């Protein structure tokens, strides 16, 4: 029992099972079938192992070359696997991916049946009024468009916003596969996975569709981008789902409060700030978060208060993750490093 309490994945595995059980219960109650959300590499149960294998190769091959030279790559690979890839490390990595998968699938399915349980109750009017008050009586859409324009900036912000989707599974893979400190990997998985759970809770607490759907006229000046195309697709999916939730072949994905784009990117930036001495990595993570925060308001995905709430959720998830995994910040050395450096040392993997 003591070893189970000390295991850094105990908390998030329990949360993951509770989340998936809740999603299954909601599916049974509503009659809406459970679905595996697809991404840029297909279903999550396919893309997560693919990412892990890809990153394993990315780290293993260069390290083998560095260790034994170009002519002895097979021998170098065997030595790296012998010294670095213990069964314990493989088990921890597999557990991290599994916990993340359960939380994400549970979150997406709980989000999908949201309109059924909220029965048309939306907080958009109140959230829009709060936004307007925060901006001194002016709609934030006008302010963002005046400040950033509606030309090239829209394309740039769209790139940042859409990059979020492949970034999340890739970041999970990078930290789990390339980080030798197992507790630090568990910390990251716990923090990101908790974002899905707390995000789902916030959706049910304050259901809303977001400014671009509630006040569509204020965003008509924006040019066509990948982000606006995604907004149209999600709204079409919502209409299809509402027409017949049981027969619909799509996952409903419209929810504004709170912004998980902001919560997750803030969590990643804060985690990098606490665990990496690589200034480029830390600044890159903060810049990505800042651009994402702006994009969520600029494109009308979220009210300003949604994005602020997302930041709070991201901070709380990182704090909880550190506490339950008992991982320590490593500001004096990199935790997520150059793959060659991470897997080339024969030192014992630490927890």
C-alpha cells in the first residue's frame, strides 16, 4: 500500500478511471455511443503509440551514432537499450500514455453530450456582458481587430491556434520518452490530463458556445483561415448532433468556458519554466501560450474571462501534478533535452 501511494501515477490513474467511468455512464444514460476522437494521425489509440515509437527512434538512433559511430549503429542501439530502456521505464511510459488516453477520451465524450444535460441553458449573454465591461463598454472583437488587423496577423494567429492540436500528443510523447526522470514525466502527464477533467467540469458549470457563435456579426471581417474553417465545421457538427444525438456520427465539440487552449498551453509553459534550464525552450513555450491566448479572443472562440479561467486551471493542474507525483523542479539542468543527450548516458534511470 505504501508503494502504491508513492507511485507517481496512482493519482492520475484513479482520476482517469473515474473520468472514463463517468463518460460511459453518460453514454448509457443518453444513448449516445462512446467515440474515440480522431486527430491528425487517426484515432488516439493509434497516434499515441506511433508518436512514442517515433520519438524512441529519434532518441535512439542519434544516441547510438554518438556512442559507437556510424559503422556500429546496431551495437550502439543495443547498448543504449541495455543501459537506458529498463522494463520499469517502459512501464512508466505506457502508464503515462494510458492515463492521458483515458482522460482525453472521457473528456471528449463528456463534452459531446454536454448539450443534452444542459438542456439549452447557456451563459453567453452574461459572459459577453462581462467581457464588454472589462473592456470599458467596447466589444473585445473590435479591440482585437483594431490592434492586430485582419490581414497577415489572422493567418499567423491561426497557425498558432491550430498548432495546439498536434502539439499536445507530441509534448506528451517528448516528455515521457525523452525524459529520464520518471517522476517528472508523471508530473507532466498528470498536469495535462487534469486539464481535460477540470475543463469538462467547467463546461458543465457554465455552458456557453462562445462569441463567434453568439455574436457572429462581429467576426465577419476576419479573412478565411484554417481556424475559421474549423469553426464552421464544429458548428455544423453541433447542428448535426442536436438534430439527432443518438444517430449522429460526429462528436459535439463546441464549448467556451473555460478555454482549454489557454489552460493546456499555460500548463506546458509553466512546466517548462519549472523543469528546464533551456532558455529557448522556456521562452518558446511562453510565446506560444501568449499567441494562443490572443488567438482565442481574436477569433471569438472564447470570452476573455474564459481564457483567464483557463490560465487558472492550467496553473492549478501543474501545482496539483507536482504535489501528487512528488516531482521536484529542476531549474539548474534540463529535464527535456536534446534526445542525444537524454538517452546516451548509461546512468541509471531515476524516479
